[in-house]
């Protein structure tokens, strides 16, 4: 390489460095801001995760401490003092409180707790359906059979998470109203449903026998 070529290359490189320095001086702050934003977002995300974990652990500890009360009424009072922090946590607390209230003969208060869950559109459907189901079972002696039937039928729609349990409750209403054949038909359909678990199938079979019927059986390839 000639001295002229070497000189030109050095000048070119110097010009490049000068341009880069000007660019960094003019726009380098953008890169700094981007880096700070990325680091800050990562730090906030970790802080948020840690806060959520700590809140969940505190809720669990408070619930365990509340459930340590010796009597259901005491558990209900202790649970009512727990701060849930989230809608899901509040629903879990209401479920536990409703159970404690029901076990201490405070059925009306338990139903009120459950109905609050059932009508909360911000909660997942499974929460609302379970709350409705439990509230209906607690009102078997106080709510007219026609009203309970209507609500259980809504819970027994195809694809509903509590479909089969609701069919079982509808069969019990049929029995109470003297509609034995209707009850047997429902119970047989429960037994033959592929989604029925062993415990529910056994209950349905026992009730069929008690009603004077003979439980149907699944084909052998479905029983395993």
C-alpha cells in the first residue's frame, strides 16, 4: 500500500470516528433511555411477582390461622377479618366463610355469601356455578322445588362444569315429588354418561336400587 493510500485510509477512518462521535453526542441519550427503561421494566416485573407471591403467602397463612378456631362460628368470625387482596382471594374466603356459617346453623348468612359469589361477573364461571350449586343445596328445605329445579336445570346445560351433579339434584327433586320414572331415567343417564366419575356412578346406582330399579351398565370397552 502506498503512502497516499495509507494516508487516505487514515483520514477516512478519522472522519468515521468523528461522525460516530457526533451521532453518539446527538442521539446517545436515546440509547441510555432505552436501556434504563428495559432495566426498570425488568426490575418492576420482578418486584410485582415478589409482591404477588408475598400477598398469596400471607393470605394462605391468615386462612390457615383462621381455620384453626375450634368451632365453626369462631372460624367464620376469624375468616371475616382476613383481607383477601384480590377478587379470587375474596371468593375463596367467601366459600370458606359460607361453609363455616352453614356448619354453625347460620344458613341464611351462608347463602348470602354464596349468592355474592354467584352474581360476581368478574369471577370465572366455575366459581359462580359452584356458589350457585352450594347455595341451592343449602336451601333444599326453604326454597320451593320449582325454583330449585329451574336453577339446577340451568347448571345442567350441556358443557356446564357441574352438569352431572346438577342432574343428580334434579333426580332427587323428582323423587321428592313422586316422579319416580323421571328420576330413574335421569339416574340411568348419569350412569351411562362417559364423564361420570366412579363416586357419582355408585351414588346413582344405589339410588336406582333404592327406587326399585336395576342400574344399567356401561359397555365393557368403556368401563376400564
